[in-house]
C-alpha cells in the first residue's frame, strides 16, 4: 500500500494548486530595465495578479499570439516614451493611461487593469482548455498501451496490453476506466513448472492533470480500484483466482497532434487478498501483491 501513498499526496497538493486561478497579465516595454515596467510590475503583483514580463519591443501580432498561448487575461505595454501604458483586456478595445510621474502612471494603469479584470470575471464563463491551434480540447480520450508487468512471488516478467478511457469532467479532473490483459501463452511459473497462465485487470478511478492540458507535454496521476483475475492450469485442470485491486497511476504524454498523444504510463497495485496459485501439491506461487507495470502507447481524443 505504500506504493499508493505518494500519488495520493501528489493529487492532494496539485488540487490545492489548481484552485489559485489568478488572472495572468502579460507586460512588455521598450527595454528590459525600463523603470515604469518595473513599477507597474510591482503594483500588479501587490494587487494579487500574476504577471509575466515578455521580451521588449515584442510586435503586436507576436504579443497577441503569446497571450493566446499563455491564456493571459490582459496585455499591458509601456510605450516608447515610458510615460504611457497601452492596456487591452480580452476582446475589448484597448485604452491608454497617461499623465503624471512614473508612480502615478503605474498606479493608474494597475487600477484600470484590476477594475477591468473584475468586470470580466463577473460576466465571463470559463472556457475549455485549447490546443496550440486554438481548438478546444476534447472531453473524452481513448488510450492503448503495450508494456510489461512484474510481481514478485514466482511469476516472471510478462507482456500486457492496456486499454483505457478518460472523461474530463471538470477542468483538470477526469474519471477513467482501465483494463489490462496479459498476453496469453505458456509461461514459466514457479521454479520448475511451465503452465498456461493468463491475468487480466479491470478498474475505474479519478485523476488529475498535474500540468495544464493545453501544454504540449503533460503529466497526470490517478487512483482507483478494480479487480484482478488469474487463470492457470494445475495438473491439467484449469483454475482461477480473483482479488480486489486498488491502484495508483502516473502518466506523461507528448502531444503529436491536436487529437493524438504519445504516452508513457506507470502503475502500481496491490491485490487483496494476495492470490496464491497452486501449481502442484508441493509448489505454489504468489501474484499481484504488488503488481507493477510500465507501458508505452498512444491516446486519441474526440
């Protein structure tokens, strides 16, 4: 059960992090060390906004693309004379803040941004995460993996086919259904016996995307429970063993296209009670406590 503890703690920590939800403001200026950029940055951070300073003299088109990629709530640009601030929130027309010394302009611009962002937050509905092309991310994904499974106790490392479905129910949270089928065949089970051996699992759980879903590289974790079934032959008789199977899963992905990702998945489970395979009158092996798997595959979203 210790193998389940770390992913559960990770889920708890990232759930708390996901609640921050502070608006992001992209800030640019004529130079990296521009004093008005620095002063405005201080004011915005003090108001509880997230601020990212982009390279100086970023063109308008590049600025807009960057805002889409970062999912920024607002843009602010200190103009060349360092006395005016150009501001744009969402799709609203831009406005300029001018007048007074540096501190006055910075404070006025920060107040305008805060007021505009509050107005937007009051009326805007949350938008689904989008891919780099701007398309909304699908809510359902199917995955297929091929990997290896290992469990101490006498059953050797063997291949398995894993299938899964993910349904994104809210923001970074999803529910999943997973199954894994050991590739059938004659397997060296135990010290001396070769026996036909097959093992399959079926489960369901809840997970969290640790990184934002719209990034090209993703990381997610889940916990759940299901069942384990083992079928084997004992002196020419077919027998089966069944057990409950709580599990924890961690997966990383690389987005190849809007609807397809390359995946690397790892999971750990513990069969309860631990299955014992009685091969002969004198030979017994154990399987499933723990059960560890590592696999690679793809997922397709729709």
